């Protein structure tokens, strides 16, 4: 759980609370839409706090694919690389670009 995730939840809840307590009588369509949006953001932020890191162990791609080379003794990943295929693919492309630029 990052501090940014907690701040997003707090901000969304404060916004929803401010809108709800400012209501006087029948809310306008704009007020109702703003309240629904703030509550939706709060719910998404709360869900993100409870998300586990899935099979990848990656905060950015918790439900991404696991790199098939992870744990391969014959073709090991470089030191420091994790299980996330998306992050490892980005590292591979960056390495290929650096290699091509150095030629």
C-alpha cells in the first residue's frame, strides 16, 4: 500500500463527504453526478488498498502474466528481474534499444 493510494482514498472520501453535507433538499443532477463520481473513486481506491500483488508480485501489473523464464535454470533472467512479464519485456526492449544505439 502506497501513501499515494491512501491519499487518493482520503481525497475521494473528503470530496464525497463535502458534497453530501452540502446537499439541501433535492440534489441537482450535477451534484448527484459529482457525488457518484467521488464515491466511485473512493471505492476504487479502497479496492486498490486490498489488492494483493497477484502471481507477478508486481505493484504495477498485479494481474499480469508471469514471465515464462522466471525460475528457468537453463536461461535465467538477469539479477534483480522479477516475475512480471510486462516489466521484464519493458526491460528487454530498453536493453535492445541501448544496444542498437551503441552500434
